[in-house]
C-alpha cells in the first residue's frame, strides 16, 4: 500500500508534470538550447520557484551528507507535489500554452534538478527523466549533483508565497463547504491582518490569490472586530462557578447579554467590567468562551495565522460570468472528446438558451479566446449537435475544426 501511495502521489505527479512540459515544449519548439532569460527579468512566480528549488537543493544535500535518505526523499516529494506541480505549473498554464520562454526554462531547470536530486534513491525513474530532458546524454548517474545558487534565494518571497498558498487553501475549503465551484466568481474576501510585514507580503501576491480562488477583490482590515460575524459569550462554568457560587446564574445572564461590539472591546482590552446587583465584577478571558457565528451571505474560517471571511452572495453579473466559465469548461471537454489537437481553431454553433444567452453576449470574446474559437454563433436550432449537460439544463452545441 505504501508503494502504491508513493507511486501515485509522487512518481505519478512528476510524470504528469514532465508530460505537460514536453507537450507544450514540442508544440512551441522549445529545445533547451535557447539563450537564458536572466532570473531578474522573469516573473515573480519563476523567481519564487527557483528560490524554493535552491532551498531544496541545500536541504537535500544536507540530508544526504547526514545519511538521511528518508528526509531527502520527503523534501523532494513535497517540492514536486506542493510547489512545482500543484502551484507553479497551475499558476502558469497559460504561459506554457503561449510558449513563454522563461516559463519553459524555469520548469526545465526544476525538472532537471529534481532528476539529479532523486538519483541516489530513485535511480531508474531519475535516469529516465534525465534522459528524456537531455537528448543524447548517457546517464543521470554520470551528471554532476546540483549545487544551491544562493543568488536566487529570496526567503521573504518564499514566506509570502507560503502565506498565499495557505489563504488560497482556506478560501477553497470555504467554497467547498457551501458547494460553490471555483468556476463561479465571487466578489471578495476579508482578511484581518495587523502584522505589517505579513500584510505587505500578501499584498504583493494578492493577484495570485484572486486568480486561484476566482475572487474579485481582497479587503484588508486592521483587526478581527471588522469581520462579518456575530460574537456571543458564554461563561466558563468550571472557572466562574468557583468565583460566584450561587450567583452564577445571574452572572451567566450578564455575560450572555454582551453584544458583538462589547465582546470586541473585551478581547482588545483583556477584561470587561460588569455590575452584579450593584456590585462591580471584573471578567477576564479565562472566565468566558467566545463563540463566532457567520452572518447570512458570509463564510468565515480560521487556520493558523489567518482568519478569512468569504462573501458567498452571487448577483446577476457574477452569475453570468460563472455560466460563461461553465460553458468554456464544456467546450474544452468536447474538444478533447472529439480528438482535436490543442492548437486547432474551431467554429461553435449553440442553441438559444434563457440560462446562457446573456453570458455568451457579455463574455463572447473571453469564451472564444479560451477555446480557440474564431466563430461563436447562437441560433434557434442546432443541426447534428451534441447535448452539453449543465446542472439544471442541457444545451445543443455543434463544433467543427476551422
């Protein structure tokens, strides 16, 4: 079972990453012999993954020097799965599609280094990957082991990207909780972040977060009191019962009557003064439990450093854009099932639909660009069409190669 898991999670992921690289490199004529784009001139995601790669090389080298192959293997696996495949490649698919030289060179560099790093503990797979990357080479086991390049290491960027990945994960989990697909755009998230360095790091990468979560805007607030939640306070009876004994019922009623603004002030100041039968009492944090309830239209979650509030209200404009993205998804699947090449241009004929007409009218240019359509016509009746299935309706569509 362990072998099966590693085969799928690591080797399968690495194979698929190489396959994607090879497919687009072949389409765009990338050979690996092109003049190098200076790292300083590459986009932020390239600088980040090359920094992470150099950090990985040092970590793996140290692990092997300490005779810790398991530690080295785990580090390589985490880099390939979490950073290279699930993040860098996903963020830059459009660049590979467009034959971006820096993107191809960056992914090539990463795959080449990974083949050399894993060679001592996965000799056969590493050799095949290396030979696929280097036409005419003899063996990865005759190549030099990678050396970390300190000049490309940017620890602040690596940390900021970790924050971006964390926030993205929380937002996607909130979407899943309320069953809203990522293809459906949402208006905004609210992030209460007081630490200036953390906030600046996230601001520098906010476009990545918005693109990955399909959110229009990120609102940064100074503290959690501005979050769209209703707070309630409940007595910690184990603590307060010892203090107030028979008066406990009256104290509990005072605490439970506190409103959200009072609770926010209590959290900020670390205590609150109440009056019990004319006598002032001081309540401190260990005396109570603070509960948060989402207000309608919002979902809130907290993980580690970050609290995230997601606006899940969908207006007509967002709905139209979401339907356009759903239509793109169905056409892409139809292209694939029809055996079209990724570069084939197509003509689309689609039947009128009350659910989709407005989306096509508003986002026709976007749709055509995404599916490589030179024509998109909406007609009363489609001849020889295929029925595309959506959540609550079907739609006749016909596509042909140009």
